[in-house]
């Protein structure tokens, strides 16, 4: 499959907002995401490729307006890189399998890691524990 065909396939399988966030490094508006206040037990998967990213056990209410986690469920499924957009230096978080943009990680989270993975709801798919 060519890169053009892959992009067209993604456009057909993702909503416009999911595509914008995951493929164009976008951000959903604060407090607008479906998973911000959710406390359902389960695992959060990449909306693009389905790989497991975060567990509800590490999710907490950061007050930021986006779902926040203090660690990924599997370190090798999440990658980070320096992001110089928006006039600041941040650390971008993306899916290691498909490179979908997920959000950013900040050093102001709770213990035990001290990290806040601030993730866009539209880049996630929650699989509740009773459905796994």
C-alpha cells in the first residue's frame, strides 16, 4: 500500500477530528474529550492501530481538561520526542506501532513517576475491563 493509499484509508476509517489529531499533531479543545472525566476500569488503546497504551489504573484527574495518566501500560508501545511547535519546547507522545500523535507528557504528575501523560481522547479507544 502506498503512502497516499494509507492516508486515504485512514481518512475513511477515522473521524475528521481523529485524523487531525493523530495524523497532523493536532489537539482537541480542553474539557471536550469523551474520556476526560471517565473512571471506567479498562485499558486505553490507539484509535489508529489498536495497540494498548494506558491502563485506567494509572489514570487520574489532573484538572487539565484532557485524560491524564502517570505511566503507559507498556513502555515499548509509547514513544516520546521533543516538540518545538506552539512556541515552546514540549515532549510529544506518540504510538510506537503506527506513530499516531497522542498528546504530550509533562514532569508535573503524581508519584510514583512524577509524570503527566496528557492525552487527547480522540486518539484513544477505551476497552472496559468486562469486555476484554
